[in-house]
C-alpha cells in the first residue's frame, strides 16, 4: 500500500494542498469569463491579457487552480495530441501535419514562457523515450517511427535495445524510440505558477466557485456562468473544464471522464541511478496497449502511471485523488517489471485523476459567435502541451483575428456525444479489459499484435 492515497496528488506533497483563494463576491460582468482554473483556462487568460491588457477577464475555479488534471498528471510536456490520425483522414495529411508542427513548437513555447515569467516547474528538456518489451510492441514501435516520417524527417529516432537502455535501463527492452520534443515538468508547480502570473497581470481569479451551468447568449442577452455565489455575464464564456465537464448542466455526455492513476516511490539512492541511468531525465513510456508513463522526479523518485479502473459509472469522479488498492498493486507490478532493482522501494504516494475523452478521441477548440460560448479540451491524456496551444487559439478566436492557429483542423471539429448509461460504462470497461487481455497474450509470448486489441480499437471508435 502507499503511505498516502489521494491528497489530490504527490505534486502537492512538499508544499501542501493549497487553500482556495477568494470566491466570487457576487454578480459580475466582464469581457471574458473562463470556467476552469487548469492549464487551458490559465493559458487562455494569460494570452488574452497579454494581447489586450484592457480586457476584463475572470477565471472561475471550483476548488483551487490546479485541482484537476493540471495538478495531477504525469508531467509530460510533449508534442502528442489527441486525434492526429483522424484529422489526417478527415481533413487531409497537410492540415494534420500543420497541427503537428505547431505542437512541436508548443513544447518550446511553454518552456520559454515559464522562463520569461519566472515560473520554476522543474523543467528538463530530455525528450520522450518509449520502449518495446515484446515482439508485438517492437512491431508497433517500428510502425510508429515509420509513420512519423509523414510529419517530417528526423522527428523521431529508432533506437536499438542497447541505445534505448543506454538512456534508461528498463528490464527486457527490445528497442526504443526517442523524440526531442519533450520535457519533464512538475505539474503542480507549473499550474500554480501560471495562476500567480495571471493574477499579477490583473486577471480576476475566483476559487472555491463551482459553476453549475453555462448559458448561451442571444440577440437580447449575453452568455453567462451561473454559480451559487453569483452569476458572471460576459461577451464570451469559455469552458475549460476537461475531465470535469460532465458536472455541468447539459454536458453529461459531452466528454467522458477517464481515470488515470499514479504512484511515486521514495527517493531512490545514488546507486540505483548509477545502474538505471536516466541521466537525461527523459519522460518514459512503452508500447503496451494499456500503456504506462513515467518520469524521474527532481528529488530522484520514480513517478509512474497507468489506467487502473478506467471509468466510474455515471461519469463520477474521484474524491480528492484517492484511487483503488488494486490499482496501486497493478502500478507497483509495472514498476517492478520495468525496474527490478526498485522492487524494495517504498511507494510513498498514490493518486488518481480524470481526463476528458470525446467520443472520437479527438481534441477540439471552438468559439460559437452567436451564443458567445467557447471551449477547448478532450485531450485524452495529452493535455499539458495541447492546453497551451488551446489557450493561444482561443485568444485569436476571441479577438476575431484569422491566424495560422485558427485554421488548424481541430478548430470547429464536431463529434457526437457519448452513449447513455449503462452503455458507456459497459463499453469502456470492455475496451480496457480487452487491452489488458491483449497485453497478457503478448507478454506470454505472442509474436504479433493480439487481435483482441483490434477489437478494443473498434469498440473505442478510434
């Protein structure tokens, strides 16, 4: 068992979970109201205020800035985004490649802004290392590297087993890939730093202010965000609630709140790191169907995550990050398989959070001018960098300027809603049961990708 289970996340362990700041003092009228105080909401407020300091901007946050996925994630600042393949099929390879290019650049944009604004988020640009530990995983890894050529030569390097283990000594590695478009971060430091910066710019940030409904505007009335503490009326109301979107009136089936869980070890001794390597502080993943993700933290722990129980009936979310004992056991087993020398290390913290999953697994950003409502999200777990791009895109849409960003394929992308219960609970659990079964087959020696995984992809609608 973990010493701490919940407490929002390990990323708050050193400084403590923040107390919410002042709440909404009553009805307010502003130019732009942002609902959600995570990466998307804060980046949007930041770029709007920098572009036009005269704008009156309010951010409404249910608990405190960084309570959701922005303060709980695995700390992967990287260039992946949800829906690239679907965008290429629907809108053409050229437009998907354009979005990939700006995502590549967005990694550096986040780093540059944190430096310029004095936000210390323990960022190390070590890139992204992904490893294959079975023949089917190696097959998928090679196909992935080959597929990346369509988005630019030299973006991802194919590594031999030795080249991969020279970077990080993962047991059983058969090969790997490495991309320079990635960095390790401390998620909570980034989101809390952004909150400080936007406050200093003059953005009104109201914490402890749950929004129950976002109402559209019309020819006679502006859009508004309704809370128990008052109603905020604005020219534009922007939804940035990601995995908590289902809690808003009328949004129950918009995005599914998918669970992801993590554990963090105690600090590991110098002898472990001498053998394990990881000197570049790369973020680490694999090519399993139910994949893992990990980082070497600033204080020399391993923080490692995976799916666990994927979804709670009725789109419910966790209680302050607590996760199931069985999920902790599963993550412990992954840690032991990857790093046998860490088998005696204590798990000091376990936690969970939710990420937003659209029905077609594609992230979107949009501003509907007649209603005055906008939104961004559905990142499917790749939101750290994508949220920055979303913030800049929403800025341009709100300001009414046509830019390269407003022409990207995720702008205005439409997707159908999720099925009602119990169909979505049954579908999600069947999908991940199939992925886990496929991984077990492949670990047991299957030479090619399990057909069970292809069935799971079909159920997912990817």
